[in-house]
C-alpha cells in the first residue's frame, strides 16, 4: 500500500502570531503575512498554514481569507506544545547592526533562552534596535521549525549586569586573554548558565577585573584562533549546547 502523505505537508508555510492561539479561534494576519502567503507562497483560501505563538505551541490552521492587504486563518488543532528551551542566556555587546542581528538570529536557531544586549566601554554601537532583533528572531523561528523565541531583554550596561547578577547562574566569560577551554569549563559547571561576549575591541582592563571578581564568573577560551565578536558568540553557544544543552536529546519523527 502506498504510504499516507504527511499532514500537514512539510512545505506548509509557518507564521508567528503575537498573541495566544487556541483551536477554533480566528486569527488575524498582518499585511506582510498575508502578502507572503498570497504573493510569495501562492496560497489561497482553504490552504493549510502552521501558526505558533511562543506561548502555547504550534497549530494547524486554514486560510480563511487572504489578499495582499490582510487575511485571516481559522485554527483547527494544536500540533505540538511549546518546546522546552535549555537555560542559557547570551549576553553580548552590540556590534555593527547586521552582525548583531545575525547573532540574535543564530541565538534563536541554537535555542538560547534569553538574549541580553550589554553595552561596554569599547562598544562602538550604543543604540540597540530591539524591533529589528525581534524580527530576525521571528524569521529564524519560522524557517527552522522553532516554537519558542528567546526572551529579548532590554539593553543594559556591563556594570548593571554584574550588579544584578542572579545567584546560581554561572557566567562564562569569553576572555580573549585566555581561560579554561570552553568544553571543559561547561562540563565542569552544569546548570543555569550565561555567556558573556565583548565588543570588537574586547574588554578593557577594568571590565575584565570586574567580571573576574564576580563569584559566578568562569573565564573561558574559545580555541587557539582569534574570532570576531559575532563568531565568538555563535561558536560559544554551539559548544555549550553540545556539552550541556539538548543536542544529545533524541528527536521525534
């Protein structure tokens, strides 16, 4: 007998809805979403669409109305609950805007729970476009099948971050002057964690001393090669996920 095709098809478009979803609800699509479905994906009334809300999970819906200006979808059933997310924060200095948006995008793809922009003395960029970062995270989640977005924290500065640091959370400090190799440091310090990555010019001496004075801080090294700020943030996150995160968890078919 021929195999029953998967439903909904893997090619079904996925959209993020900023509001809680439930079966039977009629969901309004914003103009950009409606235009994407009609003009890009060539979908119309009655076609399936996957919706997720970053609160309760992912749902199967049917397009009820769609044109290039607005649309609606009727939710039929929940496909999956919101995924569990490893307890990792990524605290990173703002850098040139496209590169910083890339870091936010990859933080979402890799499963970071909280993303924290942290201004430092050598940070060239001072103003953070929160809306731009959120948009890149949403796009990453839509494309990669994520049902959870990182919490996007308000921008802060390093002094405030250290002053308010919560007890019980290890702060892995990517120090360009060296530290314990990251895989070993992560394995030796399991549990709630955060990564701290500096700007293009690195941490200054006073900042380095302040971070190292924090009892929860653990200086780490990211290998023998110098990395750009965005590379260090993405690489450290990947290593932590492989060591302490959920990369070894079995996936469901």
